[in-house]
């Protein structure tokens, strides 16, 4: 099993993965604004934000935009779902420009990622791109069937992250309400969030929280981002540039957290082979060491 956010030897190292900002692939202005901002990863969107009649033009625009940039490792493309008949056209247009990764919507298990991998392997070879360089993030709860397969992704090729979505699932269910009176997700959607987190942990990849649609509620966004980070999420999707700084701050470990993580690692280093060590009056076992190392990785630091 891989460490969340780790990469195969043939792939470029992942950038930081706190904020994932969508930008519509049919707007050069919005793509440029997103890419010139502080988002860790920019998702150039060929799916929901592009109308069917604009998709061919958007593919060309995204390809040309990627070609002109030097920071393509952080520029990913959300393609159309495998079930819709548009995915291959998306990939054939953008892979020659070597995006950092592909986001696959409406994924329904490991087999979908394997099918995507087959396309990517062929297109990388045809365009002189190192095999495995193009990473994959999967949206894993957007259909009812997908909900039952969130634990199916271990060993999925190229997979670096899993995220979830409420909007498409809500439509598929015929659910008119996503949130309760207290502003929290209703049980079905909270289940989707939990299944994504558990599935990502089982697969050894990063769990990424879904969007907050109200981009003006930055205080609510901060509270939500801090809450999901405390549960194990490693980053969050964004739909507006104003959300990015809040997300980056919420998913950046503080100085006290970093200092404690270093103390945990130092305690285990001083006791090689130990299953548990004492620190500040508490007994810590190996899972605490894993958490400490992951926290430093999230901060962009070495242990």
C-alpha cells in the first residue's frame, strides 16, 4: 500500500494537495486567474462547467493553455465520465500537453481507474511522456452504485487521491435537500463523506473534501475545512478563488503541531525497533509515528 500522496517512481512528485480549484475549460481568462493564484492544484474542467456544444472548443483551449504553461504538474484536467462517451476525446486532446493529472468523475470502482490507466498508458507512449507520469484523482460517490464500491480502490494504477460529491448523487437519488436545519449534511451525504475517507485510507491515497457551494461564507468554509482535516482529509475542492487561501491555511499544520510531530519522530528514532515509546507522560505506538510523518509531509517538510 502506498502512503497517501506518494507517487510511483515513474511519476513526477505530487505538488501539495491542500486546495484543488476548479476552472471552466472554456474560459481562458478563468483558467489563467486560477493558475496564477495560490491553489495547490488547478482542475481545468471539461465536465460540468462546459456545455455539450462547447466541449470540442474547450478541449482545444485546455490543450493550448497547458502547452503555454511551465507549471503543468499542478494543472490537472477533469475529464468527462467513462459512461458518457466523451472521455477518450478529452484525453486525446489534453494528454499531448502533459497535464499533471486527470480527475475522473463518477468513478464506480477500481475497474474504472484501470480503464483510464489503459488509455493514459497508450497516450503517454504515443506522445513521448514517461509511463505513469499522469496521476489520477477519482470522484467516488457521485452515483448510487459508486457508494458501494468506495472500498474497492486499493492497488488502482496511478491513483493519488479520492474525493466525493453531493450534487450528482443528490440528482441521482431525487433528493431535494442536502443539508439539515443545522447546516450539516443529511445522513446519506454524510455517509458519502465517510465512505470516501475510509476508501482513501484503505487504498493508501489522499482523501479530498468536496466543494462548499456558498463561496461567500468563508468562516463556514474555515470551520468545515478544519473539521474534515481533523478527521483525516488532506485537502478540499474549491469553486472560487476566494476559497483557496482559507483552505490552504486550514490544511497547513501549525507550528505547535509540527514541533510535536518532530518530537514523536525523534522519540521513535531514539528507540529503533520499539513498538511504543513514552513522550510527555503518554505512551505512543506506531500509528502515532505514521500520523507524525504524514503531518510533516502535509506541511511540505521532511521528517
